[in-house]
């Protein structure tokens, strides 16, 4: 009978009954949403899945980079895992958060019952979920290419977590201080520069004396540390872990201080 | 100026009768002497505002008058540089954690992930609340059923506005702040939004909205606060504002040369009467039903048939322009 406008809702539908959901449920919901947004975004997938996979396959099978003695995949797989962490925790997170800030998403969430710390927790969990998917995919590809990993998985896990913290801090710092377009450009540029100059596919020794400075970059510390463990079977590389920890403290500290929500 | 018959601009919703009368006297938003500066620009300059529980309050004002700054201070986004703000008895900044679950917020624009689908975003917002509304019913109610799977960036401006409105009410708040809720809506969507605000009011939800549309304020608001240059120029019901200050006009035609002196004696002080053209009469003053009755009975006594009798009441727009000036704002 009523064709155009919907019937008015019955009395009492909107009677106030306010209240926040339990914080655990809010974090779970926010994590699920953030992860869906990330996996639905084509540009993000290019960065986080397609580029690392292609680099791994390409340079493992075509001999264009001198990766030293041993199978190329044993050199490349740890570097590409480090790249995957950077692509998600730094580049992807910076771009996504930058545009969320630009489009008022962070502002609107700020007026919801979700506390800020819970939003940041959800963002971190969403990054970790994505990284688990990346690591599973890249490990599968690497194993198919004949990768034989060594070392203690716990050392690998610790390095990945420290790397995630370091890159998240830098990504959020960029997203919270620059305009969204500037973040988009800068995050991609940094990704490209660190891909080339961070020991991901090109060994740092190729850069001569500059290699010693480049070794202090978070991407270099992460790929070098992962390589020490996974390729060389070394015990925990504390030097690289320390470099990552310092970046994490500086990045997260600066992000906490300078992040602007609007 | 608008020629209308005398009417109540806001027909009462029958469901409103169930509301407790004393509840409406409580002040749920109390702003006293609010000052907010951005650099050397003073956006809000000693503003006072009261919002009674269960009412709809419209904050009107030209661009840059300080409407959004005021609303966003009440929402806890801005820290006042001076004065006090209490919302539901709480300090919006210091007590943010306690306040936020109780209020609904619709920003002037944005607020949604550009890649999120309309239904997905509303469902997510519902999950942040303990007792949310039925999401599907709300989607249908606001005519968003056809775009539940459309991502936000592909929605029309009107659909984006309605989604933001839905997000503001889905948590069953006590108090909603709507910043220009009908900007950019077509007339049908505007009506749907007005209906929703009326239903919120009938169910006891307090609404504070900003608008540029005088008609919107006249249709919806129990109270109108006109803001200009960072202060409240005037606050009151639409009827009070239209009656106060500006004069209203009653016109009729009859035979020429009527003795207006005898009419004026019967009318209250401050009323003026003139024959503007032969047989065309204009009475200006506080035109209320009593005055209309006095004029028609005077006509009857004098054997005059008042043809084309019309009452021109000042609209809010007249009041608004009178208070804030007619020149364009930068």
C-alpha cells in the first residue's frame, strides 16, 4: 500500500538506550573492518601482496642480481619478508590512515564509544593479521622455489614484531602530520627507495661505504636480521634488534606526540 | 515575506503526548560564555546556549558565524578557550569517555571509510554500542536499501548524508548533534530526514542541529538560536522570534475612505493602520488571532466586507536577515 516513503517507525523505536559495547567486542569489530578495508583496496594489495610475490619469483628464477653464494631464494626470501612487513606496517598503514584522517573517519570514530587506544590496538591487530597472511603466502611461494629456512622461529617472530613496531610508528607519524596526498606520495617513494637501498634484493655490500649507513635503516636491520637467522641459522641478531627497537621508540614516541586526528 | 494563513508551523506528533512534561525543562546542553579562537581569529565570542531535554534546537547563522565550532565543542572535539560547556551534565573533554556513548554525532561531511559499503559501515557503528537499533530497519527507514552494498565513495551526496544521519542515531543516544543534516538533499530526502527528527523527538531524544534553511528551523525546531559573529543574537521558539522585533502585517480591501481612527481605538497600542491605495488597507503591529478578530468585527459593525484579507507574518528568514544583515559573508 505504501509505495514511496517507508512507513513511520512505531513509537518507542528510538527511545534512548545508550551504552558502549564491551571494549573487546569493539576492538574485534574494528579490527575486522580495518582488515577488510585493507584487503579490498587494490592499490594496497599491489603493494602488500603482488610486488613482494613478484620480486620473490622474478629474482629467484632470473639471475639478474648477484646474491652471493647459495640459492638466490635463500637470500631473497628473508628480504622479501622484511619488505612485506614494511609494505603493510609502514606504506599501507600510512596511506590508509592518512586518508582516514583526511575524510574525517578518525574524527567521527573519535565521537564514537571506541576509545583511541582501542582504535590503535585494532589498527595494529589488523596489520598483524595482514602480515600473517603475507608471511603464509610468501613462505609457500619461497618453499615452492626451493627455499630451505634455518634458525629459531621465535627469533624470526621477535624480529618481525620489532620491525612492525618500528614501521608502524613511522607510518603513523607520516599519516598524522602530513596531508593525505603528501603521505601517499612520500610513503610510496620511501617504499621504493628502501626497497632498493635497504638490502631487500640488493646486498648492502654493493653500496660500498654507504652500506654501513644504510645498515641503520629499519628495513636493512630487519632484512639483515631475518637473513642472519633464516639463511645463516644464526642465534638472535641483537644488533639488528636494537636498531629496530630504537626506530620503534623514536617513531611511536614522535607519532604519539605529533599525531593530529583531524 | 510570506503570505500565509495563521497556522501552527509545527503540527504536534500525537505520540509526543506520552512524554513527561517536566523532562523538557531540564537543560541537557548548557553553554556559558564560550570563547574559541583559532590563531588570532575569534570563532566563538562569549556564546550562551541552553538546550532543553526532549526538544529540537536549531542553531541558525551565516557561514562562519561559529555554529560548527560551538557544536564541535559540545561534542568534545574542541577545548574551550573560555567559558564552560556542560553536556548531559558532563564536561565534553574531561568526561569524554562517559559522554560519547550517550551522544550521536553527524559531522558536516565525511566520517566514513571511502571503501566501506553503506550497510557495512552502519552495522559496524552499531557494533560499537550496547543496544543499537535494528540496522536493516534503519536502512529501510532512510531509503538506503538500494545502496547497502555500494561503497561510500560511490554514493550520491544525499545518500552519504543519510548514512551519516543513520550512524548518528543507531546507538540509541539521548542527544544527537546534526551539523547541517539536510545540506545537499533533494526535497524528498529532506522530508525523510525531518520525519526522522520528529520521530526522535517523539521518542524523547534531544536534537541539536545546525542549518541554513529557515524552513527547516520553522518546521522542526522548538527552539531556534540565531548565531552571528560568534554570539547568540537571539534564542526562542520560532513563534516568539517571528513575533518579537519585526512587525507583522494584515491587509484587506473594502470600500474607500473608512474611518481608521475608530478602528485604531479598538486595537492595542503600537498598531498602525493606513489606507495605502483607495480601498486598500494595511494594519501593522503584533498581528495575532485577537487582532484579526477585532478587525473583522469592526468591519462587521461598519458594514464592510473585508475582501482579500491576508496576514503576512514575518518568517524566520526576515528575522534572520534583520539580525545578521543582508550583505554576503566572505
